[in-house]
């Protein structure tokens, strides 16, 4: 990845949500993906042109706060320019405190790469900030109702008005201002080591990130694949799905397909309820096995919704078409890992 897109203010779910949109997403520049977790934004086929809340609702009270983890590698804190303005990120977020308006961003950017190369999950407990180092952790408190949450800062923004932080949709909903759009908040940097000491527990060892299995070159030629990203999801562009077109995969070919380990992935969520909802809707639309495969990414469990096994490129195309007609997202062909 050589360039990250801006997330400009644009919402249309309702007039009241106009204030919810964030401004720029990330400055122009290089942002390498983390090893073993390649990410790239999906095509615009099903990408909403306006930002807003998802039509599939889940109970965000079940989503756990981000867990502050020490970061032993380099942080992203280089100066950058957005809209002609120079920003100078700080190297240490542990003593940071600020008060001001917060906004949030949602469906338009779900699955796209953040400023430090992670995949944005609107159901993740994350945030964007103009000058905090990436990654870092903060506690954000809604000063209007006292609700607070711990978030992982992994993106840049907001670059609009006087807003000081941009939260994921789930974080904003958990703090009680998703419907309102903005809120006055207090942002406090967190020292992960101190946080674990306050819990009376030692700092855990870093979780080793699982590596994606590489696709065999013969399979690459046969199916014309690249080593596909696993944390990508293109959310529905409309609130109501179109009539479904079930597709039947030849069960006699499943044995060879299972051996090749090829599947279609439609989504990856931090929230298991969101994954279960998508799985249920896919099961009603496509006559192919649908299952949830969970892995650890960036110290967080991701629940990946997959279909298959898939035997051929033709079957993959037919299932993809059925998913698109049902308006349930964009599927990516991946190898089992």
C-alpha cells in the first residue's frame, strides 16, 4: 500500500447524523501493513458513497473495551500534512489529556486500511487521532453522560472543525452519542504497564500473530488468485436486501475442494454477534456451507464469516454473484489458514 484515502465529511443516513461524519482519514503517505495481516480496501461495487450507521444492529454493550498492550516496536509518529496543514504527532501518549468534541465514522470506511495499516472495523473499539502515536491507547469519557471506554488509536483524523477524536461506530454508540453524532469528551492517554498493575496482574506476553497460509502457485494459476486479505468487508450499500438467488454448490466436489482449502470470506468482525447475523443472512441466501472462523489479529479476536469449501473459479463466481444480488457484501477468495 502506498497511499491511504481521506475520509471526508459525508453522511446521509439522516439529518441528525450529519455531525457524526469524520473528516480526513489519513494523510498521504506510506503505511505498511503488519506482517501476516495484509489489508486492502474492497472495490467500490458495494461501498456506500455516504458514511453512516450500519443497518445490521448488534448489542454493543457486549463488545469489550480495547485491552492496553505494551508496544515494543516502532510507532507511527512522523509529521504529515493534510489540507495544507502540518501535524506533528507526539511520541508518547501516556500523559496525554484533552477535552473537546468527538465524532465517529462508520460504514463507508469499514474494511479499509487505517493509517497504520490495520483494517478498520466499525464494531471494533478503536479511534482516530491527529497527533497521538499509532498505536496507542486512550480512555474516552462522554462528559455529557459519564460513559467511558478504552480504545486503541490506530488511525488519523478527524480533520474537520474543532473535533479532537474520531471514534468507531461501536465506540460512539457505547458512549451514547452515535445517534446524536458528536459529544464533548475527555481523552486520557493510558500507560499499558500501569494499567495492568492497577488490575493486579502482570503484563501478558505479546500474542503472536498467525500467518496467512500461502496459496500454491498451481492454485494461483488455476483460480487466478493473489494471496487475499482476511480482514476485509464491504458493507451493504442499502438497508434492505434484494431478492435472494440461492446457489447450489456441487456437494460431490466438496472433497477435492476441502483438500485445496479454498473458501469465500464475506466479513471479519470483532463482535461475534455481527458475525452471527451475517452468517444467518448468508445461510438464507446461498446454498453453500457458511461458518465462522475466529483468529487473533492485533491482540483482538476476529470472527471471520466464510463459505465453502469452493471447488473452482466458476463456483466462486456464482456464489459471489448470489451474495451481491442479496446485497450482503463482497466475497474474497481465500485459502484456509
